[in-house]
């Protein structure tokens, strides 16, 4: 899978392309956290070029269990996932449903503008 990680003035952006797996997503998360992401950095995951993801709900649960081991204690995160293909959007919705605790909030979007507005609202404290 090809991916890139960049920092904009408003959020960290992760672009995913091709096919991904649980191991690759955990590796990307580790890279972002090791790269100096703070607890206040929102994240936009652009999965519009992702062809498929080998993830079911059990794998998404395992992803969050592994992320708990990577994240510093009390880290608060907001993640907007942009996905247009139905199966990738479904995976993003599974991630959204899994983020019901107070430490993480993820939302799935089909349009980038909506995702950016949602992240801006959290940044501005709305």
C-alpha cells in the first residue's frame, strides 16, 4: 500500500492508496505518533484512493487495542475519514462506531469539505 503523511496548519493528513491491512494501519499510526503528533492534533485520513481494506469488525477492534498500546495516556484524538467507495466507507463507519469512548472520536465522510469542517469545529471548540 502506498501512503503519505503530511502536516497542514490545521491537521495531520494521511493519504491511503491501493490495498491496506491491519498491520499497515498500525504501522502508519505508530509513524504519526512517533513523528510528534500531540494530543490536540486532529487527523484527516483521505481514503478516496484506497481500493480495498482487509478489515472486518474484529480487525478494527484489534486495531484499537493495538493503538491503545501506542498512544500516550490521556491522548484525545479526532479523526475524520474520507471514503467514497462503499466497502471502504463501510470500514470507516466500523471505525466510527468503535470510537464511542471519550478518548477518541472518528467520523466517516464521503466529502472532504464536510470532513474538514468537522475537524475545524473540534479545533475551534464547538
